[in-house]
């Protein structure tokens, strides 16, 4: 049971934040604007944390 909490807790959020950085990089390269990349990171991070709070097992 501890392993499940470990995988669904902060560890998985760290992995998903790498995805947020990737999203920002794609937005930057697609538009050529730095602010679009930063906005992409912030939007992706907000969605990740909101979904993580909704489906947290504890």
C-alpha cells in the first residue's frame, strides 16, 4: 500500500512536471514566443495539480 501512495503522491507529480516543461517547449517552438512557452507550462501545471487533487487516494 505504501508503494501505491509513493507512486501517486509527489513522485508522479515530478514526472508530470517534466511533461509540463515539454508542453512549454512545444508552445515556444510552435509560436516562437517565449511568453507562449511560459504560459503553456503554467497552464499544464495548473491542470496537473487540479486533476491530482481531484483523484488523490488519500
